[in-house]
């Protein structure tokens, strides 16, 4: 059974405490990401949350805009990760635990600009790049561009030419 199964009545804090008590148990990051993207209900899915942020951006902002997704760990319960989805007019500075999209209002297209994982993954994944499956190539490219400063340059360019 998944820790995010809705058939139980436990709160997320109870699950977090159980996981913290099991010091030797490892969290499978692939399963964690699947559960995060799936959400508890259809409207909780990652994709639906991005679309909701786009809807708010269309209402609040004129022209093209950006949708930022931040992943934040709870201070006291480090195995709880929250996602924050919000629109903004300017391109954000690249940082760890961030996904950035650009919404093109005229064409109604969503363009993924980058995905930057947590600091540990950003440092570790490039060292094992030849062991990773081909579907991780795009993520490694984002990490390489982040580490080299190319994403900072892209951010500056996009903010100069909105």
C-alpha cells in the first residue's frame, strides 16, 4: 500500500513521524515522484496544478508570463515535501528544487524552460551520467546548464526581452 493511499484516515504528519522512526528505511525517489505527480485526486495532479496556475496568471497578468513550481521540505518533518505553483511576470532566477514554464499567451502554448532538482541530486547525477537511462538526458542537460550558469544567462535574456 502506498503512503499516500486515501483509504486510510491518517494525516500526513502521522506518516512522516512513522518514516522518521524507521531510520534505516530508504525512500524510493522514483515512487515519491510518481505519487507527487499523481496527487490524491484528479485536481491535485501536478499537471492540473500547473494549469490552475496558468489560469490565475491569465487573470492577473498581461502578455506572456512564467509559472514556477517550487518544492519545499517542511522544517520539522524533513520527509514531507510541499509543492507551490504560482504565476509571475518575470522569469525567476534558477535555483534548486524548481520547475519553470513560460506561458505564451498569443499561441496559448506552455514551454518548459528548466527543471532543477535538489542540491544533492544536482551534484550527484552528473557523476553517474553514463549509468542513467536515456530518459534522464534532458534532466542532465538542465543540471549542466544550471551548473555552468547558462540558465542564469537565459533568465537575464528573457527578463531583458519580455
